[in-house]
């Protein structure tokens, strides 16, 4: 194996430092090299990898994602001697290439397919969470609720990583930590009075219905990647 070049070292320092780690995971997901597990970890071939481990195990993929991220950074790598127009062209060229690639049939189909898969996984996670909550009101066992809540939160985290300008995903994740869908509503259920249980069940049912509507809007947005990009911030 050849020793890394100075250019490789520059890329590694850039992509493995601070907030850029999250951007690296997003870059890898956009290029189809893996799926975000958390904002700074990538799911590849059934494993959750941090950027350093991913670089070691899949150096070519790391270099591809990191190079794309480095070249797209706002400040660019412009020689001081270039003219103003040359600088503008250098800055805009990666953006134009990205737009053109997004309009290609292959890129479009890949984005639609990925969005459909993410939408299905998101809906399934909510269905399982809702089923667990319904079962809880009968048995008082909140173990399954916690598991399903965690899976739903993970799916929402994935959406937030891929679409950071969509506030709905973060809002839905935050609601899982608040009443009536948070942990506090499910504690002390077995010893609660019938009146308390009835009131809490109504609150949970109302919250789940509203949650389902908001989540469905988010899932629909995932299946329409180009349209959702044009209307950024509404998903």
C-alpha cells in the first residue's frame, strides 16, 4: 500500500475535524456510499462506522466523499492571481454540476428510490410505535414503547441528516421527549387511578393522531425530493 500523499492528509484533516464530520456523512449518503446511522456515523454493510474507521476500511469511498465535500466548500481553493470572473466561475461550477447531475434520469431515479425507502421505513417505525403504545395502555408494560420510540427517533434523525433544512423532522423527534408521548406519560401507569388512565389515554390518542398527520406530510416530502428541494423549509 502506498503511503498517503499530502493531498490525502489535507482531505483527512478537513473531513475529520469538527462539524465537517457530519457534512462528510451527508456527502457519503448523497453519493450512495452508505446510510447515516447518527449525524456523525455511517451505516455501511451492516456496520455503524465512525469516519475514521470508514476511512481505514473503505479508503476509496472515503476519498470520494471527502473530495466532493472539500471541493464544494464555500471558500473554494482559488489562486490569488485569478480574475473576479474566474473566481465566480470556479465557485459556481460545482453548483452547476450538482444541478445537472440532479436532473439526469439516473440521479433522479436514485433520489426518488432512496426517498421512497426512507418514507416506508419512517411510516413503519411510527406504525410500530403506535402499536406499542396501544398495547401499553392494556398491559402497562412500557418496555416495547421505549424500543419503538428509539427506532422512530433514529429514522427521524436520518431524515434530519439528509435534509437539514426541513424543520418538521426535528420537531417530530422533539415531541417524543415531551408529554404525552415522552417517557413521563408512561411511568406509574399500573398504580394510577382509572380517571388518570382515561384522561391520559385521551391525550395520547389525540397526540398520536396529530403526529400521524405531520409524519405523513414528511413521508410524502421524502418521495418528492426535487419538489421538496424547491420548497425548502416547508417539509
